[in-house]
C-alpha cells in the first residue's frame, strides 16, 4: 500500500487536480461548463473530483457508500455544504433512483467506480433515469487486464503491491498467492471482488451500445493522468495503433476516459 492511500489530504488533492486538469477539459468540449450545471458523482469517496466542479461554479451531489469517507468529504467541503453548493449522501448506489433527487443531472461522473460494481449493464441502463435529456455520463476506469487492473497496489506486501498482471491468474491461484503474501482477509476479499467485477474496454463499449448510448468522446492512456500526481510520471496517451487492437489494448492501457450520452 502506498502512503497516499492513508493520507486523505494528499489523496483528496490528487483527485482534485486530476479533475481540474484532465476531467473538466475532457468534458467541456461537449458540455458548456461556463454555465452552472447540476452534477452527480457516484462513488465520490472524499469528493476531490467534485470539489473541482464546485470551484468552477456548479451545483454538485456526491453519493458514497463508505461512511468514513463520507465524513472526510464533509469535513473537506464543510463551507461548500453550508453554502448549498454541494451535498454528500451516504447511500448504496444500487438504492438510488430518480425519486431521491429534486432534479435530474447534466453530468454524472463515475471515476474508478464501474470496475467495483456488480450488474454493470443494469446499472448503466438505470443511469438514464437520473440524466437530463441531453445529459452526459463520464467514465474513467482502468481496463481489467492492465498491469495493476486488480488494484493490488492496496496490498501491504511490497511484492504483492508491485507485482504486475498476477491478478489475471485463475481465482484460486490469485487467492493462494495473496495468502502467501500475508494479506489480510478483508483485503483479499476486496481484491477478489474486484477480480469478479473488473471491466475491459470491449465489455464497456458493448454495454454502452446495447443500452442505447452514444460514445461522444474517448481517450486511452498509456500513463494514467492521476499517475502524474501519485508517481510524478509524465502523462501519455496510448499509441493509436494499440487503441485499434481489441483485447490486446487492455494489457497496455492503464486508464480510459469515456463520455457517453443517450443516442
């Protein structure tokens, strides 16, 4: 596990800067963000991503299941909450529906969330109920087959945290290795859950198309934008020739950004 996983202030700042420098510029050519918008982030964690949108003048809502992360988000955004610019809801995202809100949203954000969710096709279908007619959904996620697509960097063991690709092994072998590395049961269960729900580029695009969405923008990254702040690496988009090779591209692409809307 890297130190920033425990340092909530630094983690909040990394999410904020990624949102401000990469997510907002990715969305803005398609959605006029000079005008105040209603924005929802699902799985907002400490709400660093939302903070960048709040600072840009938007009315934001964050939903997060983890109670402790909700409390941290509320402490970081105390003034914004008091001013009515943002609200943070502690709720399971599968329990949300359009009746929870007073309005629908111009933009829904899921950053590093979809790979944690079961029933992804049903979930993506249900998001339509929360969108305005011309609304957009932003997805940012690591393809499952990429070197650390299993999120094994959360492991305590340095070998387990830095060893690439072994999350792709059959479940029983992966489970066995995590035990050999000395990982706690809760960590192993979390990593096995991610293994069960990890999503590839092809699966995401197939679901989006099947559920009647149009992909209006996409970018594949060889070096994930947040790695600039985590590891001081230069951001690099994936080579175009790699992006055109189905399945193989997942192994060399550390993040993808998609913006979709109802077709």
